[in-house]
C-alpha cells in the first residue's frame, strides 16, 4: 500500500554521509519528497496517503509477524522452516534466537519480519504537516480535514505504543527533521518511560474528540479509527504503563540515560492503575454507546444451537466473525487466510492437492490446554471435584466418552481425562484427538466432524511434514464457515484479526480497578469479569470459587483476584496474541518461559503410545528478554542511543 518509493537513503547519503556513514531509520527525508505536491493536490490523492499511514499497522493475524502468536509458549511448530511453511522470526524468538546483531522481527529498522515504525511515524508527520496547511488538499471539506488530522495523530500514537511495548524507552518522533538538520539533531535519543507514555496519551487525547463514534460508510471505511478504538488504545497504553514491567521496576535502576537518570521511574504508583481504570471505563462506555456488545453466536448468526454448545461458539465467533458486534478495532483481513490454513486439521481424506490448504501445524501446547478452567469455572488444579475424584492427578491417563459427551467428544472414543469436564472456552478454542469440529460444511451438531490425530490418522502425522507437534489444534482461529471441499474452490472466511475487542476491555478494567484499590476488591471488578464469564456459561467468580474451589476465599482479596484475573485473561484471550505481552508486562517471563514445552506423543499409533506427555523444547528466558534489542549497528551509528540491558 505504500504510495511512494523512499528517496531517504539516496538523499541522506549525499547530505550526511560524512557525519553518519550509513542510512537507517534516522533518514530525515520523507518518503516520496519529489512527489509530495501531487500527494496532497486533491482529496483522492490525500486519501491514498492517509491509507499509506494505515498501511504500516502490523499484520496482527500473521504468525511470523505478530510476536504475540508464536514468541511465547501458547503454540508450537515442529519446525521453523518446512514444506509450505517458514517462521524463523517470531518462532525464532521462542527458540531463543533473538540477538542484537540481526534482531528478529525488527520493528525499529523494518527488518527480519518487522515493519519500520519510524518510517510509519514519518509518514504520519508528513500527513499532519500537509493537513495543517489549508491550501493543501483544497477540495477537502473542513470536517474531513479535522477527522484526517485526528486519524493521523491516533496512528502516530499507535506506532509509538507498538515500539514502546517491545523496546521500552524510545525516541519520540514529534516532528520530521528538515534536510538542514545538524548531525546532532539527527542522532535522536531515547526518552524516559513516563515521558513516552505521556506523549502517547497526549496525542490520543487530542485525536479522540475529532474521531467518529462509528463508521458510517462501512463498505469503504471499516478498519479506520473511531473514538472507541482510540479510547481502547489509550486504555491499553495506560494499562501497560501501570503494569509491573514499567511501574516502579527496580530491576532497571541502573538502566540510565547519559544524564545519569533512570529510564524507568523507580517509584511504584497506584495512581497509574487508577488512570488505567478510568481510561478502561471510558473506553467501555464509549464502545457500548456506539453499539458494541459481547458477541453471542446464536443471536449474531441466527442459528439455533443448544445453549451449552453455543457457549463454545461465542468465544470462537468473537474472534473470527467478520466485523462482529464485539470488535472495536481490527484492521484488514490479510493473513487470516494463512492463519486458518495453518490451524485447520485434516477432517476428511482430501485429495493430496489439498495438502497446501490444510497444513494443521499451528499447535497449541499442553500448557495452553491446562490453562483453561474446569466445567465448574475454576482452575483444574484447585477444583474440589477434580482433586477428590483423582481426575487432576490422573489427568494424563485416558477415559472413554459417552453419549453425554457427544457435543464435545466423539461417543465411544478414548481420549485424555484432561479433555473431559472443561469449560466451554476450552472446547471453543482447542481441537484434540476425539474432539468435535463444528464447521467445514457441517453446521449441524448431530453430524459434526470428529478429529482423529494419532499417528497415521487423518489429522495425525502421516508423513514428514504437515502435522500438529502437540496433538492440539487452534480451533478458535478458524471461522466455522471456512470449508475445504473434496472438489471445487477452497473457502476460508477471512476476518480482521482483533486488535481491541470488548471482552478484553472488560478484563483490563477489572485488572486495573483491582490494582488501584486499597485492598478491598471493588464490586465492579466482579461485575466486569462476571460479564465475560456469563457469556461462556460460567457462574460468577465468587459463586464458582465458593462452591468448587479448594480456596473459596481467593476472590475476596486483592492478591487472589489478581491471580484470578490473570487466569481469566489466559482463558478468554487464548491464541489471540495477548498472552505473550501479558506475561512480559506482569514480569512473569522467568517463571513462565523457562519451562519445557510439552505435547502428546504424536508418534503414537494407539492409545497407550499416544497419551504420553512428551517434551518438545526447553525454553530460556532471562531479564534481558523483557525488552527487545536495538540493532547493534544502530548503536554504533548513533552515539546518543543506549542499548537495552543485557544485549
């Protein structure tokens, strides 16, 4: 979507080669400087340049681009490079290959799968500079100019935020530098964390009043920013800033700028949580005023499914139903085709030509499967029924499904006890050996597909490639309308991968409000989290813990609710590229990402061989991994840049 070919490297080399000796993100000449007159000479061209500003938004549904999908331990692949597949970028990070010489998924320079966020910021600044001159885009209506300016500011805030969540303290690109800028001016420096957050929020506060409440021209404008989207982004920014990684993190006491000042404020502040809670509440109120609501499958799809089964479809549809009522911001459908190709299991003995359409190698891990609650809405490790019956200690052994299990597991089929008596989100998010699969042309619960994934089975390993390494499948990422027929055209129902959805905002609000309290849990913490649980057929937090948990008092304390909210986010937002960032902002990387990744023994051809917990990889995570490295060459070029700790 980029309009112009960059002239930055050529012109900068002429003007500043003696000073800097290289050309990188510090290019100070805007893209297409020779054609900017044309870019803003009328509304049609100006709108194309606005689209260019949007085009830098990372492909959230691209597993090799979005760090949240494959850089943690929610999903695993059997290879980083194989038949019809390659991910040496985000999955390379999960495999401990991140480095400072050639950083993976480099959003600082736009290399190794990353997008150059500084180029994105430069484009936004060009847009703002030209829109500030009313002689530019002369046929633009005043109200349109106001909206475009607001969109450019909000995008500018978003690109700063994206860099911030990966790198921490970053340079603030408030204005583009002129070609006459001195060598010292070109050598930008990193700003303190609080200053970065303040600037992002300032941009959003300026933009929000001038953005539309809803998109009116849906055919041509879906995905453009609205007030609820910008307010949701503000909530995300402030929640991140209030989280342990950035709020009084004393591990970075010696990470200082050239003036000797810490980049991280060393004083923990409850006020940051209060600001985040207020921003979350404002975003929720604005989103609901715009018509947003939690997605319910039976209502949205006008299908009459059994209530218990529809609960499994609610969370699946909240992600994959195109521009559904819960989606607050999601841009583009690009790469959700590929994501579904990677997630779809083989359900029929399709002709070999279909193999590239059903790769089935995006595999949720055993850790992901164990994260979901029991059918009683509490963790399986503290469910009284699971503990007293021995189901928890015996969860890796097997049992045979009965007719009562048919909505979720094939009657008469033997599978792991771990897969029985789980909450609806488990069955809506994951497929496994013996599990039902609603979709692929079968939309009647009485004639669903069932997965068979032992060695030699349809969805199992049948050759040297195209199989799930764990035995689990990412059902949540596949739209139920997607279909791979025996003959005819393959149909994958593409969807905008969610950047912000309402269910996430409710959980963000509960978290921020709980942390902002003085110890007593505010009632709105429960009501917010219970709304999300109700949509999945679960009782409220207090009722569920009181009746079923070994620790009935847990929801009554701030510490207890902190643990519950984090688990709730793990279940509700599983496979949506959130957990990797949550683990980092909670400073739990050392405990969560130094574990062995596990799955079932997919080489097993029978029950006894298959249901053996099998180690796949020993992950390694240390303090340095919380902040990504800046390319070492950038540090050499710009003496004002300071590398992140440990790199």
